[in-house]
C-alpha cells in the first residue's frame, strides 16, 4: 500500500435473523467516533463513523425489503435520522428518514402495531435532535451513473486521518467502489454484489486518491456518494 498504509473494506452483515441482529450490533458500536487500540493509529472521526452508520442503514433497509419486514425499515429510518448530511449538488439524498418510513408504511398496510410505531418515530424525530454523535455528518452528493459506466472523481486524503467513502445506489443495479492512489495503485475495492459499497483508507501522508463508482448493471442508476 506504500505511503497510504492500510485499506479496509467495511461491510454490513446480512443473512436472515442473524444478519439483522449483527447489523443492530454494528449500529450500537458505531454510535460514537470510536478509538483504535493502537495509540499511534489514526483516529476515527465522527463524520467517518456517520458514513458507516448510513451504510448500515442501507443494508438493514435492503434486508427489510427482501424479508417484507416493516420493522427493519423503521429501524433503518431511525438510524438515518441520527446522521446529519453536508449535501452538495442539486439532487436530494437517496436514503432519507421520510422515504424509509413511507416504504415501511406501505409495507405495513393492515398491521396497526407497525403503523403506530411509524407515527411514533415520526413524532419523535420532528421534535429534533439537539446534537449528533456524528459531528457535522458526512459530505453527500448524488449522481446519475449510466449503464456499464463509471463516475470518477479525486479526493484530497489528509495524512494521519481515516478516509471513509461509500456509495449507496437506488437498488436498481449493483455498484462497485474502487480507490487508487495518484500513481494508479489499487488501495481499496469493494465489489460484493450489492448497491452500498464502502472503503476505508488510513493514509500516512497527504495525497490525492482517485475514486471510481462503477455501475455493473444494464440500466442507469442513481448513487449517493458519502465521505468524511
């Protein structure tokens, strides 16, 4: 990895009830910025933890859709509500609190307990959050990526700080995330066959990295790109 040190691919866990329980455990662990056991390791910023939180929400929502489980979508909405975003560009975010609750509401038709829970969560969030454990929140931008095409951009990675980048697609097709250094060396690649890849880098020194968001499908897709 040269001067950029380690690259880690962080994935939400899936697979039945065990997957759901594991995801909720990840949410609990991600509630704060966290600390590395190595005192010389880069610290995880609240904003980087926020990226992980949103990827976990995307995975949980995906699980809920696959299992027709409104409760999973309600939980995903609660997770999303905790993370502020620094939106860039003209397109609104894909993964939103209200959007997930609307999905849950449609799925929960005829199930009063779920519908009551949805209204309760809506009411709690409307009252607002005084502060967030995720600081200012991740930088977010939404792009349209055509079939079999790649959207690429450069990021200035700061030395001694963790850089976490994720891409959350609209679910119409799978998304890959590839990060290379200025010389073209591969630093991280996440292509696990889903639409919410994430990469974490721990650069030792500052430098530019090239980020590629790859649409592997046969149709265009909308992608929300997150970074700290």
